[in-house]
């Protein structure tokens, strides 16, 4: 088949799938934003970047932005069709930014698949979950409904969709959910694994090793959606109880990936350090920012306790990778986490808003939970048995994609 992947940050979720399909003899290409400079495992073409778009602050703003990107992607595809004679048999695009919205008009005969990451919902998910940060209001719920328009349209137009977890698939209503198949992106358990020889060198020159009292926290950005405020508020008591503990945080410090910035500070890091001024031993807290993958993996491998907190929202790769690395995990008991972790079986779960429970669980892990070895082994087993990239996830993904193409002879 001729297969076209569409993703503004290609390869994104298709980083393993695209080359795997190419290796099976398919003609695979990626379409991405011209500003995307990420290395690609397959040939890519680029559409014109939307640039700085100006839309009035209205309920239709999000749809207008994504429709504009969708038109630019479609226009790039039209050039592929008209100037280069390119016609794919199958298109597989991420629906989150509108890039797939108009591709049926360019290639009406092509099969269209979408990566359906999450549908914004007004109740039971992230909206209104954390009243301190974002209280649930009529205005907020109406805005959420409006922001969902392009995602719904993307699923309606597609032949089928893929979601990485049941929680994320179930964010779509039944009439759309029936179009979705759940297959996780997969974790390369041959790379993401325990390593007793791992070390992590901190900016101050100190070298951390397995056996040291290390508490890790990882998020794309340090922000409330991933419980950064809850984690920081637990640290004064945790660090008082464990005077040798070293706390290492990985994640963007000045931006947000989800939600908004704080009202009275330039970043959530600044906001929390201001709130907790005088209560933290900053010599034992290490903010690394965004780091290379190998350094991030070394952190997971040396950590005695890994903390993962999240709103009811998209599940982070970092949790599945922490489990694959055999971490002792303390996590929030929110729905996306509960799909992977059972309290006392392969990790410790605490209520998202229970600061004392979080403190106690972190201290318990740092001081040496007698059940730690069993929980860590069970966490890795969960990933090796259900989320193994090479042996389970990738073969299923390839089979799913190929099921929409011509019968193989």
C-alpha cells in the first residue's frame, strides 16, 4: 500500500509504526508542518505552517484555528496529487489539530484512519476536576463543548480510529466509540528496563546511583494537570521525614502543555516556589528541565520512588516507561492510572487531593517499603505482558493498519 501519515509533529505516536510498515514493503511517507524539524524514520513532505493566526476570542476560535491548519494540510496534499501524481491507499492522521478534516475531499477513495487521543468532556474528566485551578463553570463547560467540534468531525469522517487506552477511547460517546480500537503505542522493554548500574549526574556534580534515596517526578511541563502543585506541597513533610532524600524533577519549567499559566506568576514552578518559600531545602531539589531521553531513563532507573499524578486526562508515556523500568510508583488514583495500576498489586495509589496520603506514601517508599521488590517486579510485568512494543503492541498495530488495505497475496 501507499500509506500517508499526517501529524504536525511527525513522527509523534507513529515513530515505531511508520518504519515497521515500510519494512514490510509498503510505501510510507509522512506529512507534517514545515516548522517541524524532528528526525523522521521515513520520507516526509511538509505543508505550509499556519503561522500566527488571528481569530476573535469566540466559541468558534479553536475550530477556526484547526480548520485553518486542516486546509493548509489539504492544500499540501492537493499539490502532492496534482503536481506529483501521488494518491495514497490509506491515510493515518492524528485528529487533534485538524489536519485530517478535509483530506477526504482530496482523496475520496483513500481509507482514512485517525489517532483519537481524547475527546474533551464537560463532566467526569479534567474539566472542573481541580476547583482550585479551574472551577467548573457554565462558561468553561460551554467552551469545552465548542473545543470538541473538530475532534468529533474527525471521527465521523474516518473509517476507523485508534486510541491508546480504554480510558481515552471511552471519552468518546458510544456512537463514536464503536469506531475505535484500543492498542497502546507500546514500550520498548528491551531498552526501558531496570539497570542496577545506572547513574545520574546532577548539575551540581553529584552522582546518583541505585540505592540512593531518590524521589523522581516527570512531566512534559511542570503544571497542575500532572499534579505538580500537589507534589510540591508534599515535599516539605517528605523532606523533613527523609533528610537524605534527593528530589529530581524533569519537565518544562516555563511553559504549560495543558491548561493555563498561573495568575500571579510567570510559571507554575515560580508560583509553587513562592508559595513554599522557606519550607523547602532547595539544595536537595533538582530541576533538570527537559533532558535527553537517555538521561531521563537513567533517572527512572536510579529512583527509589517515582511519583506520577494526573487529572483524569491523557495517560503519559512516562508512567508506562516508569513501570517498564521497574520503578516503585506512587500515583494518583485517577481513572487513567487505574487502568494500569492496582493499589498494593503493582504500585501505590493515593487520592489526588489527599496531601497527607501522598506524603505518607512517598515517605513509606523512600524509607524502604517491605513490599517494594514485589511491587516493582509486578509493575514491570504489567508492561512486559501487555504493552511490549516489539512482541505485542507493534505487531497488533501493523495488523490493524493492514486490515484496511488490499488483501495481501
